[in-house]
C-alpha cells in the first residue's frame, strides 16, 4: 500500500524548507537571478504557487481544469502558458506571493488527502493518482528549491526525501522518449542508486543488460535537468541506458533544454 500520508508529510517538509529560505528575504534578494534563464527567486516561488494552484483545480474542479487548459493551450505554445504563470506571480509583492503559496500548499495537501480511493487526477500528461500527484509536487518543489538555493548561496544537504524524486525519474523513463518522438526501449533497465544515508535503492530486474548506477543525488538532479550529465557520477551500461541519461526528464511538458556543462 502506498502511504499517501507519508508522501504529503514529505511534500510539506520540502515546501517548509524552501519557505524558511525565502521568508525573510529583502526585495533585492527576491529579484536575484537563478540558474533558470530569466527566472528570479520570485519566479521560482511563483511557479510553484501556480502549479500547486493548477493541481488544486484538478483535484477540486476537473471540468474547470479542462476548460482552463483547453483555452490556455489553444495558441499551441504550452511553455508560454507556464512561463506566464511564473511571470505574473513574480510581479506580486513578496509577502503577498509567499502568503499565496502557503495557502495553496495547505489547500492542495488537504484536497489530495480527500480524493476518493481509485480516483485519478487530470494533468498535462497521463492522469495521476493522488499519490503520484504528491510525488510530482515533491519533485518540482525539490527541483525549484535547488535553483533558489543556488541563487542565495545556500548549500543543501540531501535528505531521504529525494527517493521520491528518484522513483519518479525511473518511472518516467518511457515519457522521456515519447515526448521526443523516439522509440521506447523494449528492455527493462536496472537502476541502482546510493541514497544520502548510504543505502542502495534499486529498480528493475537484477539481470538487466541496460543499467544505470551512481548517487541518488546526481540522478535526481539529472532527471529534473538541474545538472549536465557530464557533471554527475552516473554510469550507464548499454546503448539504451546511455541514451536515456541524455534525455531523462521527470517533469511533464515539452522536452527541457537541461543545463550547460559546468
């Protein structure tokens, strides 16, 4: 059984950690540039608030979610829809933006906890269970928090919560191919990652020919496209596994550009 309560607790912890970094920032620090081109600290928090709001809409008003998404994507540029949400939110006064994000985090956690068993939530890809949505929100919160940490000079310490990010990174293997109109490998992959506490996390059959190994930290940064593959300790065995590390993408939407080599 999936522990939705545990997932929601980890989602709260990720949000609370980022919240603690930005709660006392001055106006200039909110405008500080992050590694995402054109995005300030305010853009990062605004994006999380915007995405939480979309997830809350999906959980509480699926018809409204469909109507909004259909209208927003009519122009054929889904990235503009996302970027506008971040840009609009970043124009808010910092205290208003932070209060809005806090309210949405609480609202979303409550909504996900109340979704009927077996129900699926609409999203910008395949429908998701509440547990999958919570995992996706952990992934995005963790990834954007990393950009904020880099902008503010904060050194993050890995936690066991990144296992959710790693799991999503493995589960979205096929999506990374499909979003690029590439043929999905027919073989299963073996993924072996070393977690922050030294434990080894594994996915896939032990005798798989296609294999990926390395630190969970680097794998999570790679699948969220926060690091160039050459700047990780990840090792691929097999041509398909090697290709996957070049296109891995745990987030919904069009193919990401990734980050430049350090």
